[in-house]
C-alpha cells in the first residue's frame, strides 16, 4: 500500500515530471507510443490515489475521531514508489537464495551500431541472456560441474540512451554429480569469442523476421545483411573489439544482487534525482563519462527526458532477470539444497519481509498505524474498490491531465 493522506508525506517527483506543463498528455497526442508505455505511465500516475483503491483506518481510541485513507499501490514496473518495495523484496529474496560463496560479475556488450536493431525488434532481447550464459554453462559442463548464474538486462546507458547489454553473475565454483563443490574459473577471451559468435548467428538467423530501423534501411537482402553483421565490432586491423568485462571476484554475490536490484524494478532515474524539479523547461542530469573519467552534465527538456525514460519500459511480461545452472527455476528446488550441503551451509536463510509498515518505519522512523492525534493504534474500517485497470487505460488522457497528487 502507498500512503497518500492528509499529511502529504509521500513525495512523488516522477509524477511531477510527467504531469507538469501537461507534458505526458501532450506526448500521448503527438507520438506513436507502445501500449505498454501508456499502461505503465497511467498506472504510475494513478498510484497512491483513490483510482487504485483505498483502505480507511480509524483510531481505536473511542474518544478520538481521527481517520486516515491509505491508497493502494499500482504495482507498476515504471513506478518509483512501487519499484522501491519490489527492489527491496527481490534483493531480500536473492540474499536468502544465494549460497555464501565467492562469485564474479561480467558485462556483455555489443557494438553501438547494433543497438537500434534491438530497439526496433524488442523480441530479440529475450535471447540475449542465454547467449551470454552459453559459454559459462558449457565450460562448467565440460568439467562435470553445475554452476549458478543469474543475470539482468540493461537497455540504457548513463545518458539514458538506448544501450542494450547483459549483466551476469556466477559462482566461482560448481557442484559435481557426486555432490562435491569444486572451484571454477572462466577464460575471458573464450567467453568473449563465444558471445560474439552467438550474437552474430542469432541476428543472421532472425533476418526474415526483422524490422530494420532507419539506420539500416539500405540493407535489401540476406547477403548484404550477412556482410553487415560480420563486419560490426571490428577495427581497421580487422580485430574484434566487442567489450566483455569481468570484474574482480568477490567473497559473496550479495553486492552484485544489490547492484542489479537497484535498476530492475523501476525507471532508470531515481526520484531523488528529480526531487528538485520545479516544472522548468530544462532538467540537468549528472553522469560519469567512461571515456573521459569525469562527471558531466546532460541538459534535457522535460519532454526529451520523458521520451528517453519510457523507451526503457520493458514489454509486458518480459522477465528482466534470468537464472541458469543450479539457480534455474526448474531445478533450484532440487539442486540448491545439495549446493548448501556441499558448502556446509545447511541453515536456510529466510527473506526478511518487506511490507508497507517496514518501509514506512525505515523511511520515517515512525509507526504508520499510530494515530497522529493520540498515539493509539489505527484500526481497519473499510475498503474502497479500485477503478478497473482497463477503465484507467481507456481514460489515460484524463489521468494524464489530472491535478498532481503528492
């Protein structure tokens, strides 16, 4: 649930960005948007309002007349408020799920000339996870081991431009058929070469199903397509320079889980970076430029920033995180206990609950169900129904123009 009552405690800077100056309403009228973009933004704008349903709480003290409405969350993928809870829940679940063992993190990129292809054909993104994990799984299998891998898709760079790449983390070891844990490492050059080959073959096989972006509209047949794909990512000497990066191994995978979790469940700009936005014509975002090693400022108009944000909303039901090896959903229940036993970690950790109360107490250091007037407990009184999602989407234009609710 999300608190949006008479105290006005819940700030929503992302709503400010979309609603001020009728920005989102104008974008809906002027641009061809994906249905999922309209749905996600509409849910976010309605989040924490009576449109998503409410619960009324009244003070349990018979001499106190105080009551409070707590409006429901939208559970949307682009909502920073709901994303905070979803992120905390995912991180807590991963902390409990991952074995306490050294791991390593890798980033799998591709030439920027291929990025527009994945933006125009988003279904291609679904195959990138397996292509990145392929060589890791193969190398482990060759040694008779099953390793644990989890990964996430990122579609944006530090300037919120379209830049699709895969992040993978894997355990620095694996379990064999006898239930013994063995150390395991991978050769970066071989992993990189396999990634390049996999992506190229993947794109070549997809030729007949592709929608070519404007940058590639000059390609007319498969032979020309093949020449283009095989030439990308080579320097003047013909050397392949696709960047695959292996970070230094860490003692446990928790740090990586926290890193990935921050980006998975919400839009790629935090509310904190927009907290001081006052509806002006320009917004400045600060980012680290990897080429110069310096922090730079990116000035965007309100409309430009919104358009950059919504392009990173994933398609409906698309899974931004995938699991492989002994962490794969189909075998984790069977293999993870064997991994824990091999590592001498029989005690199963339980994920800490993430609730409205714990989030509110962590943010405000107060009990959200304590009466503001007398301190007694607030008791549930009644529930008010939400407006159906289909009706909210049908009235997306009206919701885009409604007065900002903080």
